[in-house]
């Protein structure tokens, strides 16, 4: 299964994929800062930087949906950001300056 960069909500353990999730937005006021607004019924709001993302192994269907619930993802250890897919939002941020 493919590996994608995601951010995990510590409250409900859902992983949101930066590239496909509608819950993750790049903040325009603070450079390099993302904001995650978890989906209902959780509603947890969390701000994070690229370093806060981790690679997760998930099925294509789950990735396209934008998030993976507990048991649907597997954290990949020992893989750096460089070898994982860089989310489009991050590329856009780098080009802005
Ligand atoms: Zn949550």
C-alpha cells in the first residue's frame, strides 16, 4: 500500500492526509503553519508544522477519502520527509517567498 503524509488528531486518533483532507489548511498569516480542524463530532483544532506530519501506510480508498480512522492506517517508522510524498500545500508555501 502507498505511503502518504498525514497528521493525527490526538483526541479521536483519526489521521488526516495533508494532500487530500478538507480538514487541513495551510495558514496564510503564519508561514509554514498548517491548521487541522477535525471532522464532527470531534471538532478538535490543532496547528502544526511540516515536522509534525508523519508517513502512514494506507489503502488508496482511504487516502482519497482524506482521512483514516483507527485501524485503517499504519505508521511507517524510520522514513524521513524527503523520501515521502511532499503535500501540494507545502510546495505552494515554499514558492510564495
Ligand atoms: Zn479528532
